[in-house]
């Protein structure tokens, strides 16, 4: 099939799947998977195999980098111990449990461990199924866990494949060295790439060049880490987390606005396309199995999916009591969550693109030339587990969240109001000095002071929750009038273009300014 036709089909599938998800209130990945299965009935689509390296080297760095840039480093630091346990110990335990289950169902140990490594890591992008229902801290822990655990799973996968094909051997020093290189080398590469990124952003003020550096950063980090056989995933994540702290100081406003327009759209399309491709791959995997193998594979999918949930829930409940026995500090008690919230985290262990990429990366042959044992089964079971976790758990999770009765998290709104208040008060305090330094006309100073005082009154009114406050009412009327005027101005400039009194270049320039003002007034600025 021509590449253009495949691109159009994927785009239409992502569009329709997300539109229907919004219409019926269903998690988008569920409908995107179904769309992929339906597309799999088209022979040309089914034959367009998705190379695993496309996911690992092209899609994954972009998704991980944006997730790292938009997550909360403060929350990660606060919950670092839990995140480390989830992204290392839980991944190893899960891989072992799945391997033991697979071996009991007839898989050789090598293939069973490969399957365990494939389905052990949760997926950072699939965590978006949660939306904003749980508290911010819980979502941040889930996102951070899924950002880091890919590195652990890839080390287990590399070791399992190496032993199976006969290119590696099992020993404690070998395992320790692999983990040390993966995490230490990956983190070091991430730090270096972030430093270079920051250095270049300071010295290249052009917004287009700055955003090109931003696009190159995740691919560079991943590539350099892979060249030294370290974790490309961890390199991208560390680089992104560092840039999330330095970018507000070194990135200029115009470059930031360009990035906020490009990255959410790019990650939305890539993420949606990946879920569609998982559905296509599942359909293709079904066709490679006989009826008897298919029935056996379905059994493996069901049991492995159950093992994943049971192991995750057990780990979440057992580890918390071990931590309480070891650490009895008062601040540790502040981090405790309810058992119901822990059940939500247990069911939020979705699998996604990384699992599929690992499964597709399994070599076709051993060093001896013989076929890799049960490769087709590994691909099918991994695809099936992704579908089960996204569809079944994705459909169950909203009800479980309601059952958990999680407290409403207002911390973001409270901190937003605090920041706006302090920023406005600081601006008013320094206004006279800045006006004197710049020699500003007193009338201009008075006008600006009144504007800032009005903004501060609105922010304070929002903070007190006084919905009928006069400051809020005036602001609403002012905003409505400004939006109406903007709409009239836009219609005027479009009419002037239609009458050929102004050029399209002038229209686009004026329209950009009007759009910026409209988005600011309507409060629809992107937040992450």
C-alpha cells in the first residue's frame, strides 16, 4: 500500500475514534484499538508491518520527552521512593510472575521471560485514560512510574533474548552491570544533552532554531544512550525533566508559544496512531495462529492479564506496610493514601506502545538458525494484553474512581491563584521604580496601575470563591465585550481581504494578533 494511503487511513481512524470517544464518553484508546482491528480487515493495511524500531526510535522519544517536560518534578521528588520501587522492583516482580505463568502454560523459560519483559512496563501515554479524575499526586506517580519502568523492562528483555539466542549468559555480575549501565549511562547522557540544549537555547534566540533544538533533543538523547548500550528511555526522561526546570529561564515567549502549539498536536496524533496500529497488529497476529494455538493463546492472554492486575495490587498493598515499618517519620504519614485510592492505582497499570515494540523486536531466529521459540505467540499475547488492559480496565476504571470517592484535588487552582496574586502584587510594588527608570509618562503609569489593580481584584475574588463579587462581574462583562469586538474586527479584516483592499499576508498578520488576544481572554491557553 502506498504510504500516503496509510497515512490518510490512520489519520481518519484517529479522528473518528477520538470524535466518537468524546461523543459517548468512552476512553479514546478503546475506540482506537477497535478502529485498528477493523482496518486490519483491509489486506494492504495488514501487510504494512510496523517495524519495532519505528516505535522505539521515532515515536517513543517524542512521547516520553513531552511527558517528561509536562510532569511535576516537585511531585516526583516528594514521591521518589515509591516511584523507584514501582519502576524497578515491581517491573522485575511482574516479569517473573508472567514468566512463571507462561512457563506453566508451556512456554520455554527464555520465551516466557521475553513475554514477561514485554508486558511488565506500564505505558506513560496510556495513563492519559485516567484523565484528571484522581488527585494530581496519584497521576504524577503513575506517569513517572511509566516513564522510568521502560528502562528496567528493556534490560530484562535484552538479557532474556541474549540468553535465548545464545549470545549472552546469566550471572549476577552480568545482570548488575547491565542495570548499572542502563540507569547510570542513561542518566548521564540525559544530563549532557540537557546541558547542551540549555547552552544552545541561550545563544540562539531565533524561535524556529530553538524549537528545532527541542525536536532534536529526545532523538539525540536516545541515540547517544543506545550507542553506549545504556537506557535511551532514561536518557530522554532525564533530559526532559531537567529542561522542564531550565526552560522557563532560557526559552523566549515566542518560541514557547510555537512549542505549545506543535507538541500537543504531534503527541496527540502519534499516540492515537500507535493505538490504531496496535489493533492492526492484533488482527495480524490472530491470522498467524491455528485454531488450537489461538484458543491456547487466548487462555494465556486471560491469565497473564489477571496476573498483571493481581501482582500490581499485591505489591501496592504489601509495599506500603513494609515502608511504614521501616520509615515512621511524621512527613511519611503525610504521603499516605487510602486503600481505595490504591485500588485505583492498581487498575491504572495500562500497557501500550512500549510493550508492543518489545514484542515486535523479538528476533525471528536463534544463533543456530532455528526459529525463535513461540515468537508469534509472544506478539499475540502482548497485543492481547494491551487490548485487555486498555479496554477492560479502561472501561472499569471510571466506575472504580467513583467508588473510591477520591477527594477533589484543588491544589493546582490554589497554587495558580497564589502565583497570580503574588506576581501582580510584586508588579504593582515595582511599578513606580520601573516607571522612573524608563521615564514613563505619569498618565501611562496610572493607566497601567489601574489595569493591574483590576486584575488583582479579580484574582482575589476567585480565591475567596465569591461568585457574585463585583470585580468578577465587571471582568465577565469586560471579557464578553472584548470578545465581541474581536469578532467584529476579524469579520472586518476578512471582508477587506475579500474586497481585495488588503493582501492575504496582512490578513494573516492581523488574524494572528486577534487570535492571540481571543485565546488569552477566553482562557483556552494550553496548559501541558
